C-alpha cells in the first residue's frame, strides 16, 4: 500500500527548546496510526507539522507525493479544508449552528452552496448513530454525540487524512471507546488514513500501529495491541 503522508527529518524549535529532533514517519493509505508520548514530548507538534498547521524548521512533509511544507499559508489553509479532516478533544463545534450546519461548514467554506452542503452533511448522521440530531445545537447534544458530529465534519469533504488530537479526552471510558470505534470504522470506510494523538493506550489499541514520541524523537513503533 502506498504512503499517503510522509514526514522526513522533521525539526521544530521553540526558542532554545527542540520540540522535534529529526523525525521520520510515513502513513499508508487507509492506515490508522496512534502517536503516544508524555506531555511535552512533541507529539502534538508532530501532528501540527504533518497537518500543515505549522511549518517545520527543517525537513519535509509530503502528501500524496506533493511537498506541502513549502506552501504558503493560503495553500496550506486550502489543504486543511479539503484534503485533511480534524477531530479535537472538545469537538470545537460552533454553538450557534445546528449540527447539520456544523458538519456542512467545511463544504460551505470551500464554495459549496449551502443547501447542497447541508444535504451532503445529513448523509452522515445515520451512519454515525445520530438520526434525528440534525437540527440540534451543540448544547443540546451529549459529549459523545458532539464528538460524532465532529467526526462527520472531519469526513464530509472526503479527506485523504484525518487528524484526531485526544479525541476521547473529554469523554468517559465507555463513550470514548464507542467514539474511537466509530472514528476508525468511518475513516476506513472512506479510504482515509487516521492519525491519533493520545496518552491513552486503550485509544491507541484501536489503531493499526503505535508510534511513541519522547523528547522530540520516535523511540518505538509497534502494531496494535487489541
């Protein structure tokens, strides 16, 4: 299977602190990879560099053979709207919008007319166990429901890679496990790769492979444990 996303010799510094000290990583098409490590190890910095949120100081990032770390902010922003999807710890849904419009938002930002974007968004609710929740606002949803809406938003553009930063960190254990199952199943069903930053081995166990980051370097790589 071909590599979809590749980071080579990635270095990122914040002042005198080296957050990444020369990291090499490759993610295959349809693969789910967990990035683990203690607080301050560099795992979130690695995700941000791979996702085009920040540029590495040294090294290269390639998406489907295209080098993206040299792109300007406009190009990387467009990439984040179209080829990448994101699921954050607290969902980051817009509280004033109903669930269907939160899901449709990346499409509308990309120029899709509102009615068509909302129609496409609604297609995600039943597969993610959210029928009837389309018009509810985030404040009317449980934590698990809100994260499933966030998963739908991440996938609605049919991205190549979905990035999830502590996607179950605000959920209880059972809801977190259900959320991870849906996240992994939905990304695989859509032939997307998944990169999950987590401190929880139960979350990492859902992935095909685990990468451990310590002091800005990869120290172990393993298959899933469950």
